[in-house]
C-alpha cells in the first residue's frame, strides 16, 4: 500500500459515512440560505450604493461575507469559516482515533506502511472532501459573475485564505485524532484548539495584554487580511507552518504507537 492507496481507502470510508453526507447537506443548505439573504440585502441597497463613489460591490457584500461573518463584520451568522471550525474536526475525528478504537491500526502498520504514509493518505482524503465543499460554496456567488461586477482579485485572495484555513483545520483534526483514543474526544479537542486560536487575541486584549507574539499566534491576525483581499507572504507562511506542525505531531505519535506495537 502507498499514500494514494490509503487516500482511496479513506475516501471510500468518508463518502459512505452518513455523517459526512449529513454535514454536507446541512452546511450547503445553510450557506445557500445565507447567500440568498446576502444577495437580497445587496439588491435592496443598490440605490444607496449608487450614490457612493467607492461603495462596496457584489464581492464585498455577498461573496466574501458568504465565506465569513464574524471576521468580516457580517450581519448574518455562520459563514463558511465559522462552520468549518466545527465541521472539520467532526470529519477528521475518526481518521486515526477510529482506527485505534476499532483495533485496525495494527493492520495498517502490518501492511508495511510508514506513519508518514498513513497520516498523509488520510489527510489528502480529508482535503479532497474539503476542497469539494469549498468549490460548491464558491459556485454560489460565481453563478452570478456574468451579471455582476466581480472583484476577481479580492475573491481569489479570500478563496486562498479559505483554502489555507481548511488545510490547517484538517491537519489539526488529524493530529487530535492521532493523540486521542476516542473519536468524540478528538472532535472536542480539535474544536477547542481552533476556538483558542480564534479567541486568544481577544482574551489577551481584555486583560490589557497587547503582545506581538500573541497577536502572531491568533488565527484572525492572518485570516482577516486575506478575506479583505490582502495577500501577505507572512500570513501564508503562518498557515503552512501550523499545517506542517500538526501533521508532524500526528506522524510522531503514530511512530510511537508503531514502536510500542
């Protein structure tokens, strides 16, 4: 077996699980409802926006707020960012913890697979699901690209930010699944870690701490500029470092399990 073999196996498991289909149906329905409401608000503000020389357009009022609500000051809850914080750990919770609780992890080790191949195969399978989820979400605002003025640069930056976010969330979910014995515990730990990354900056500011290190660690510091159309190498590097670190920790834990037998 190879990385691609593990990926195909995990994809089959993922797409036959009722949880994955239920989460996809629920989230896409919620995002479609959000898109319709955002579009209605945009159309209702056309007269007011026409009087502004540099007023927000379709991308600012519909496309980007569809991807995030809290980080962009949207008036509707649960954009793709907020949903991903909870959905991705639920999808990743059984990738390795499920193998451990079912007693099938030794079978993977016995097939000659390295810990790196197992982690990467399962991670790539999860990312395939998340990329499809992101593509279907972006298809909603793109469906009206031929009748609206699109800021392609800003949308591309926001889409890049979402791709990096999903990649990081997926790696954290895999790492939590590697370190916990039960799938439910992996999901809870993953959600709590991501929420900590989102709120650490606000918590520090509330007690009067304005530390550059804390600001650098916080997720909004790096995601918000991308959602606003500002692409920075430093922000991209942060997401890559977090993703690689989480995958490295998951691989290290599997190697320890393999050595213990």
